[in-house]
C-alpha cells in the first residue's frame, strides 16, 4: 500500500526545476512501466517508426519531448492535463486526496513554486478544480475505451452519505425544493479483484441513482456479475432489476447479517473517508464532490496494491492497466493511451 507522507515530504526541498514530485512506492513495485510510445495520428508503434525529434521548450508548462512518425510524417508530443508542468498536476491531485480544499492547494503550490523556482505561479481555486476535472475525464474515457477480458462473479453495491456546505444549506432552506440533509455516493465494487467500478454522487437516495451506478459499472467493465449483494435497501434492488431483470440478488439488512457487505464497507467506504472525501467535510457543489470521489476511486484502482492480489493493483488484476508507482507514471500512461 502506498505510504501516506506529510506535505513537506511530498513537496521535498531537493526537487529541481523541471523534475516531477514522486510519491514513495511500495517495495513490490520496482519495475518501471513501459509506456510504448505510439503515433496519435496513425497508431504506429516501435523504434522502426517512432523517433525523437527535438524538445519543445515552455517556461510555464516545462519541456516536452517531441516525436516524429516515419509512417505518416507527422510530429506529436504527449498530451497535457492543463497549462502547467507535470509536478504541478501531480501535486494538485495528491494534495486534494490529502483533504486540502482547492484554495489551500493553490496556496501551497504558489508557495512551493516561489520557494524553489523563484517564480510566481498563477493558479487559483478554480484552476485546481479544472485540473482535477480534466484528469478524471481523461481516465474515465480510457476506462470506457479499454477492453477488459474478465469474468465477474460478485459485485457489491452500497451508498454512503456526505454533508454539503452551510451556505448551501441556507439556499436550499429558502428555495424549499429539497427535503434532504445529505448528498449520497453510490458505489459498486468487484469482490475478487477489488476493482471499484463506479461512484455516483446524487442528491437523492433513490432507485434512479442505483440504476445509473449499475449501468455505468456495466458499461465501464464490459461485463455483468453472476451475483449481486446489497444491504437490503429497496432502491438498490429496484435499480438492479431495472437494468438486469433476471439478476441474482442477495439482500440482507445489517440487523440480519452485519457483515453481509463487509468488503465494500471496509475497502471502499473507509478508504474514501481517509482521503479527500472526509465525512465532516462540506462541499459547495455536487459536481466537485463527484470529481473528488472519482479521483479517490482512480487512486484506489490504479495506485493501491493489495497483498491479497499478489501485490497488484485492482486495475492490473483485471487487465485494465499495469501497476503504477506514482501519479506521474499514471499521467504519462493515460497521455499515450
């Protein structure tokens, strides 16, 4: 499991100007990932077709390697997630998962750039949110494009509540359009690979949210499980039946069997609360809650190895992607795929 580090350790003082910050890695994940550079225009791959052709210099984004394709004769460079160097993107994602608000992340990044690079980094709270949103969208697109050849035996579905901000409380009280006190995160996990298939943020705890979660998980993982488990909530059962009328569902309340869905409670919900989506943290918008929940899910699937999986990450277990050691490796892999 990736070690949790303090902020000052992550933003280490020995980082050079263009060197990306690297998180500590698990001892099992020593081998570097082969990203296999391919042409983004014709798909050519390999040394016989792809060669280096100069470096693109940019004082704001940092240097980027340029490549040339002999097959189509075009030049290209890796995809960027915003107009900032890789270390800024990586630090933004890591600090958000440590529970810092976007405004706090922006302040820390400005201080870091000024202390080490002697430059004024212009980054705002909204820019931090935009960086996270672009990265999450890129990974979601990759998950939908990737073909996974895996048989799923059992999926568990459950939801967990989340507070919204006091300012939003007053706005909702004045409008009187809603009668709820929480937003809800509906999650689905595969019990064998621990792959966290989906997390859906919604303003109601109903069958529509469960149905959306089920449809998204099936579309993303290209398969359906043999068995479903839930905690007896009727909306989960109704949502599953809308999509899969003949699904086999084992449903028990916590009174009947407290450990019926113990896996999703222990692996997903406890991990969710230990990262950016704190239980007492109050969000200003449902959209940002969805972004941060998806960011936590991506970290779990692509950067969190398990001993029970032989040291693999859930994504590596089902063949979604190789195991990664840091945000930088995941950023580079998604950029080339």
